[in-house]
């Protein structure tokens, strides 16, 4: 899998705001394999396109 372009990645707080869930939910989705985490060890980033698909999904 290739990394999404930098301009499509957002930090945890923005990811949570984008889909209307708490930041803890974003972290749970990563642990469960539902969401891919990018970035460095101290800075998590998420693909906004992947977040959009998850937000539209029935099992959010």
C-alpha cells in the first residue's frame, strides 16, 4: 500500500472532528485495524479519504 499524499493526511484531532467522533475512537479504530495510521511515532496522521469512507460506512 502506498502512502497518501501529505496534503491528504490530517492529525488525530482533525480526523476526529472530520468524522464527528472523539479522538479515542480514532485510536480504537487504529488498534482494531479499521483505520491506517501514518506519520511518525510522535505524530499520528490519517488519510482524509479513508476517514470519509469510514464515516459513510454502516458500522461506524
